[in-house]
């Protein structure tokens, strides 16, 4: 591990700024941060807000950096078609300068990510992601940005959970957050960094852990948990912007070099804000590009396939914590297609994050927006004990809104979220009868989960009855299910019960 961290540590780039205050003058740095932005619809407004903030900063003699905290090229409906190329183009247009890798950067495989990185005008940085023990191709190590005598250090980090949250190749490695950050920050300090910022795709727990455990880190600009959050208590300083460009996390650092005991020391103070994009007038050029992409999708995928008699809720908070009608629809469709005893759909595979009112006409575009990963359905044979273990795992990440939460078909389960992880499942019924740990059942799920994704490692030992090549596209099965029924009504009916 040490050797590859040293490789990253010395891959440094110094970036000189243009006109600004003299080096002896105080520096005002404005950081505009985005994260978890994979859907193009907000791009025009994001571009407009960033342009306005940059213009205001320029008028004050301030310097600006536009940063990104991971999850850009996937998942979205358009990414399923062009493998995320449109988001690279839009990220360049809104002005992103430095980005770290998110777990969803690996959804489409290593070769796709290499291509997207290679065509990016902005810099991708990482201090903990490797390929075959070397820095990931095209991704650079920690950076020094020289702002008229003030050296700003930048470090990129990606959650090690990416190994099971996405589809990195077998040669991709994710080093420990603290070790990678400590090494990179130490080298930056050795090169004279005055202020060190981490672009982190790890969520609040990892972000705050960095500021507490690595003394040289001053600020963490985060991502991964989709939370719009600002934390500053005099010691911890973290910020992230939510998701999908709803906000820009704005951090202003005013710093100065003052003489103390015969040598210069840096003093600084922060201020924070979340800048909403909802009311912004979209930047015309960027919005025109979004409209062009949207029109192409509508032409190809806008055909009505049926309607829903009930409200369909795909909001992240719902789909990852409770039974939902859309989760039932997906699990029912895959079970019907395979003839399995039970079906399981991971909440994280459902991505629309919206509510469709009863009576909504359903189109191919809606279904593919909700299921953008291109997963196939598999049919597994497993024991009741394996199925119980899967449900225990599925409810183990409730507190963090993890995507492993299981939407189900052909079975019901109840759980107590107040109990320790591993002992939350209270009762499981299959076809109305108690689950028998020693009995054999068949399960339909997507090939990602069936292969151990989202931490469902117990499925790797199950017998494969229908593999991904034969099982058919999961989204296609949902489309076919709607076409057959015309009007669907997958009501919430007590398949999942939380009893605490």
C-alpha cells in the first residue's frame, strides 16, 4: 500500500493563477462544490449559478475553484445510451475544474471510465484508487494550486465500498481513507501547502473522520450520501451539495499570512452557504444542449406502454427504507418472468427519485429512467438460511440509506430497526408460510445483486438456474409486465413491516 501511495504523492501539478492581489495581501478563496450529479436536467441552472458566483467573486478580487465530489457519469437514462459522455460535456460547460471518482464512475466498467477520464478537460484526482497497483489511468494524485503565493492542496478519495457498490474490474483497488489521506497530506505539507482540501466521495462519517484523524486536512468537500450538509464546529469543517444540482455548496475561506515569533503563519476563517439553483434562469447554451438530448430521448422512448392505478413512489428515502409500490412492481415483474418462488429488488437499483401520481401514463422512458443500469435478471436456487441472511443484510444499512434495502415479491418480512445489525429480521413468510432455513427456494433478482453486489455475498454460493445472458433485461421485463397488464396497481400491501 505504501508504495502506491508514494506514487500518487509525487504526481503533483502546480497551477498558476492570473491577475490577483499581491502575495502579501490576504487571500479570499471561494469554493463552489457539486456532488452526485448524474442527471442532466439541472445543467442549465447549475451553469447559470456557477457563472454568477464566479462573476461576483471576481468583482471582490476573490479566487474561485469549482470542484466535484463524485458520481457524474452514471446512473441515468442517457448514460445507459452514451455511457456518460454527455455528462462530461456538461460538466465542462458548467466549469468544473477538479473532480474525484465516485462509486458510480465504475458502474459501466473500467474501459468506459478510462474513456470518460481521457476526454475530460477538467482534472480527475485520487489518492486511494489504483489499477493493478498503479494510479488509475488518467487520474492524477494530489494537486497544488498556487494562488499568488498561497498554496492550496487538493486530495481526492473514493469510498472503498465501491468494490461491491459498483462494477470495478478485478485489478481496481481502494486504499484505506485515513492512510491514503495522511500520506497525501504529508507530502503536500512538505511541498509548502498552506491549506488542504479533500474532495471525498465517502459520506458524512468518512468525511468527518478525516478532519478528526488527519491534522493537516483543513476542509472536506464531500459526496456519496446525497445530503445537503454543512458542518463546522471549530474543528470539523465539511460541506456537500445534496444531489442532482439542487444546490451548490459554497465555502469562502479568507486567509492571511501573519508574522508570529519571527516567521510567517497562516490564519484563516470560513463561511458557508448552500446556493439553491431552482430559481435560476438557465444558461442558454447549456440548456440548449440539454434540450437536444431530451428531445432525442423523447423521440426514441416516449411511447406509452400502460398506466398506473396507484401512486408510484421512487424517492430515495422511501425506496431504501420501506415497502413501495414501484419496488413491488419491479420484484413482481422479474419473478413473473422467471417463475421463481420469490423476488428481490435492491432499492439502490431504482433511481428516478420521484413520485408518479395514480393515473400516470407509463412510458419506456420512465421505466428506463428508474432502472438505468442495464441489469439482467437471474434466477437462483438457495436455502432458506441464505434467504434469511440476505434479508438481514438488506436491512443492515437503514441508518445510512444504503441501496441494499430489499423490495420483495412472493414473500413478506418484518424487522426491528432498533436491534443490532444481524438480528433485525423478526419473521419471514414465503407464500404465507414461515421460512424454513433448511428448505430450498428459487429467487429472481438482478445480475448485480445475484453476483454479490451491494454486499449480497451469500448469493455467490447459490446455484444459478438462469444466468444474466438468458434472463433478459430487468427493465425490459418491467416494460413487458406493464404492456401485458395495461394498467398496473402494485399497491403497498404489507410485504415489509417495520415493528420498532
